[in-house]
C-alpha cells in the first residue's frame, strides 16, 4: 500500500489529507486542520510560515509516506534568498500592494 500526504494552505485555514492507494482503491482522510493566522505588518499581510510548517510537520510526524504535496492559494508566495537558500519567515499573503 502506498501512502501520500497533501498539505493544503488556504487564506483562512490549512489541512493535511492522507491518501492511501492499495492498487485499486484510493482512500482519503483529513487528519489535521488548523487556522492560518497571518501577521499584519506595515507592508501588508504575511503568512507565518513557521506556524504553518509546525502544524504540517506535527500532522506528518511518525508517518512513513511515499510522497508529500503542498498546495497554496494562487496569489500567495514565499521568497528564498539566493545566497543562503533560506525561506523568508513571514511571506506575503495576497496580492502585493500597489
């Protein structure tokens, strides 16, 4: 049996869904749901990536998975520095201000 996890990060909440495939049948189970609590900074709303990461890892801890996929809302994004490869801890949520 193969087991995968899908992490869905939405504007107001996130969830982790497990998918199990036995070769003929796929079964889905929501195993964790959590609030997305963005942080308001002077330049707009930012996702608290440390909170989201902690929630997702807690849901996956101890599982032996064959793969993990992550989906976010279409206009959210995170930045990574070229020099260090580190993700910016508070990434923008929603369209950039104009």
